[in-house]
């Protein structure tokens, strides 16, 4: 099971790890082709960076949740940030772009999210079955 699930890859911070699950192909392809693809990897946005213990705990908890969802085939048609992931991603936007968001933090720090105004890194959110063919990519072979 560990070999088939490519378990060792989850110890890395490689974006290809997210490709272990087929539902991430569009998110991966749009990230890779977008502006963040050259400067950030998945964990830069989706994992907390306030301390190493919080980072490891969040990554572990999120990994267990994802493993269950994708093994039980209960993934939603439209992928959205979980309630616990929203503050993590928002904090990471501000961590990397602190000067760009001074007015937002002053005006409504807890009410508005960066992606309320800015198109998210993964483009338009749509159902998995509505994905355009050009964004479908073949995941890297297991073990790479």
C-alpha cells in the first residue's frame, strides 16, 4: 500500500507529490503555467510557516484527511479550501506580499481574503469533469 500510494513522496515538498492524486492535475497544471509556478511550490501557500512544529502537524493532518478522502472516493467535484486551510493560505499571501496588502489589512483583516479580488493561482474554480483538455497532464511516474 505504501509503495502504490507513493508514501515516501509525502516527506518532500515537491509539487509533483500533489500529483499522486488524479484530481490535482488541473490545479498542478494551472499553478505550473501561472505566475507562482516559477517562485513557489504548493507548501509555500498551503502549509503554515509560523513554526516547524505547526508546519509538520498541519501537513500531517492535511495528508491524513486527503488520504481518506481520495481513498474513500469522497472528493468533491469542485475543490475548495477547507475551513482550516483558509487562514493558512491568507497568512501565506500576506507573508510573501506584505506591502501589497497594507490597505486590506487595515480595512478588513478578517473579512476579506486576497482571492476575493485576485484570481486565485489555479485559475477559475470549476468541476473536475468540466476541466478543459489542455490542462490535463500526465503525472510523473511513481518514484520520481
